[in-house]
C-alpha cells in the first residue's frame, strides 16, 4: 500500500508541474527508448560482426560516453546562454545522423564517427533538459522531481531493449529505428517546447566555466560522483563479457536491461521516499555507492550460471536509485542556484572523462578474468569515501568552506 500511495503522490506531482516541465519529463521516455534500442547491443556488434578486439571495443564505448558526458560542459554552457530549445532540437538532429552513420559503418573509422555523433547529441540536449527541470521544480522537492524523471526515462529504457530483443542480430535495423524515434521527438519539441531565453544570455560563455572552476567543493563532488558513472557504464561493457563467459547471449542481455528498467519503474519512487525519510541525503549517497561496490564483488566471486549477472544488475540499480536523485538535487545547492546548465555539464563531463579512461582500462582487464571485477568493486567505495568526507565538511547543507 505504501508503494501505491507513493506512486499516487508522484502522479499528483507530475500533474502539478508546468506544461514545459511535463514535456521535459515525458519526452525522456522517447529519448531513452531510442537510445537503449541501439547502445546495449553495440558491444556485441563491434566484437561480433566487425571482429574488433576487447580493448578496442572498450575504447569505442568509452569514446561514446566521453563525447557525450565529456562535452556536457559545452552543452550546459550553451543552454545557459541560448536557452533549452535550440539545444534540444540540435541534439535530436545530431543523434539521428549518428544512428544513421552507425547503421552503415563497416570499419573502425565509421564506427568512431557514429559513436561521437551519438554522444555529442546527448551533450547538446541532456544538460538543457536537466537544468530546465531543476528550475521548474520546487527547491525542496527537486529530488522527487528527478525521481519521477527517472521513472519516465526507465519506461523508455525498458521499451528500447525489448525492441532490441525483437531485432536481435539486426543491428542496422535497430539503428534506423532509433533514428526514426529521435526524429519524431525532435519534431514534437519543435512544436511544443517554447523558446525560453537563456538566463545568462548577456554574459560570455567562458564566465560560467570560470565560476564553476572556482567552486572547489563542487569539483570534488563531481570527481566522487564520477565513480558512479564509470560503474554504471559497465552495463554496456563488463556485463556483455560476463554473459558471454557463462554462455548467454544478446537475448539475455536485453532481458537484463529490461530487468534494470523494471526495477527503476517499480522501485525508484519508494526508494526515493525511503532515502528522504530514513537515510537522509548522505546516507543515501554513501549507501548507494556501497551497494554498487557489492554488485561487482558478487561477480568477482564467480557464482554459477547467470546468477552473478542478475545479482550485479539488481545491486547496481538499487545503488543507482539511491545515488542519482540525491546527487542531482545537490547540484543547485552546490552551485548556489547559479548557472545550473554549466554545473550539470561539468558534473557529467568529469564522469565522461573518467569513463573514457576507465572503459579502456576495463576492456583490457576483462580479458584477464575476475581481476577486473575486483578493481571495479573498489572504485565506488572510493567514491563513497569522497562523498562522506564532503558531508562531514557540511557541503551538502551549503555551509562548506571553499565554495564561491
């Protein structure tokens, strides 16, 4: 009954949002459906049909994440300057182009061009959407707003992999279907999303970056949070390798992605309520990182069959549900309510750089078995230590020293 009540409250909060905020939250479903229709199957396509080596696959996946997360700092700054609509429309157009290139690429240069375009597209529209949602939500309820945002996104994320199961073995068809979805959502935003002026349109773009660089507490927070992004990225790199080791294939991968999305759909709102009412902000962040570390530890122990992969997905997603809404709610606090697009962009860019380095290293380590899983288990524990140290300094209440 508690879960049902919380979902009812969440639906009420969704209805209470402005039309712009409802559009931003609802469109996340289609964004994720198109994305997860393609990206979970990219590693299998690269290693199978194209015959690329493990470290090359890791490099490609890391480059995809870095070209998105790493360039969020640019997209966020542009959103602060020009407003969200131009960035969202440009991002949709570039992602359509990226999926089109991946559909026809038969060599490494073509694949690299495709994944960079796919990543750059996300760098354009994602920080604009997140900053606009943070502005639209009440300051004390932003964690709830981002939890609802996550649920809507996961409805799309569960749809994408299931469509991918139907198209298993037809990677090019999946790319074309994803391109069609992003073209449709781009047309929807062109019609319905108002052209809101940028909040810092009269100031140079570089002024925002200088402001963030002087915010030392926020930069340390971004470094700690990047451990989550590296860990989550292993759904695309380490998980397929583990499934191959135990003799499972693309269909199992699609079902596990569907499981991950289903967990978020069913559990994100109750978990957010539990975090807010019982754990508190620091407890949710640190506890979430510990669960993520445990997810990698389970696989390192080599349980039989696909049980390790299932446990990995469940624990990783539980950690994600604790960490992400709290972290997103903290960004405006640490930013002093200024230049939210740029701050969200820097947060993602720090993670993107970490993913580029971490994925390349992990791709090579995975060829040596469980050692990679042990190393990956230590990373989120380090992130938990960083965040706990910031909490002790009062960073999460806006009283930490060193923030400008």
